[in-house]
């Protein structure tokens, strides 16, 4: 999992409420077991015509958003099924953080396990961000994971909640298994010290 410390980026704005995982990645792409290329299918039914040609007015198809790593979404982002492919599509597009007023629980947990940071802000901050980015679409935001703050274009800092264990994993670029393997020296020492004494 890629390490996450501080991220500064322009923003992709998609202020749609109740975006579910089937909209993020349609079910027909769930047969894939490889993350490679999944970003091209992100929001496929909103992004492409039936013949596969891109819809030029959809935000992800605008050339200026390529390379942006923060998504400003609407409320209750990632509701619906638990498909992990939704995270593969978001990160495959290059996104590292999503800002919303709330996330579906399963999506939030899957996001943290896949290196995508869900940033929860209050409704007033969300509204301020929408106004800012409507006026200055190239404005940048900074996400500081160590301090759990979102730095707004005017320098104001807004705190966001995060599970401490998930934060540790993201800061170190490891998943749960990688975290455990980080204690392999201690585990092996314990096993060596207790070998043959009947303990299990």
C-alpha cells in the first residue's frame, strides 16, 4: 500500500449525494482480479456513451482534472455494496483522498485498507469548499495525515476524524498484514524463547 503523509493537490469536484459503489464501478467490471487499468472504468456509466466514446461534459473527462488527487464528493459517498473494485477504480485514476460530509462504513474501511483517505468535514466546510472551487477551480487543498487536518486555500485548518490504527498503517504504507510482519523479529524471538516448553 502506498505511504500517505501530506498531500497537496487541485481538486476534482463531484458534488453528488448518495453515490453508490455500482456508480463508482459498474458490476460488469467485477470479474477483473487485477487492479491494472481499473481507473479507466471509474464512473463508467456516467463517463462514457454506449459506444464507449467519452462524454466531454463529465468532470473526469476534462483534460484539466488529470493528475488531480483529491475528490470533493457529496454526502454519503460510497454507499451500496461492499465491492473493493470501487477503491481500485478510484486509486487507479490517481485519487488519494476523498472529501465528503459522510461515507458509508464499509466503503470507508475498504478505502483505508487500499490507501485512499476518506476525509470527513462538516456541512459548512463542505459548502465553503464548493463555493471556493466554483470561483477558483485550480485552488489547491492540503491533507496533512499526521495532524489530521485539511488545509483550506486561505490557510485555515480543519480537523478530521480517523481511526488511530488505520492512520498508523497509512503513514507507514502498510496494510494489516504488513503491520504484523513489522513485528516479525519480536514474534520469532518469542517463539524461540518458548520452543519446546509445551506452550501453544
